[in-house]
C-alpha cells in the first residue's frame, strides 16, 4: 500500500499496525523525507468480502497464519500522547 506524506507529499512507510477489530486495522506511518519525518496513522476497514470459504487456516499446513499478533506498539506510544 502506498500513501504520500500528508505534510510534504514524499514517500512513506508503515512502521507497524494494530488490530482494532476483525475488520479494522490502524497503521502507523513515517515519512521517509529526513527534512520532514512526519508520523501519522490511518485506519483501514474491510468494506465488503468479495469471495471467501470462511474456513480458518489449518495450523499444521499454515502455522505462520496461526501465530498471535506481535505487540510492536511501544514504538509509537509517544505519538498517541
């Protein structure tokens, strides 16, 4: 996913993200322009499902899909204050 910096228009990257609900994630971004360095967050929401079997992954066949969410939010605690 690409998103220009809302301050300077340069390239950005997602540093981490947090699950809000099963349908919504908050992504934390950082501007790659050293002169700007803006940090911001966005919300991504599932608007509709196009096609799905609805079956959960098999932990024996796809263990990487069954891992718990990593907590990397400590990186941005100061941003929320």
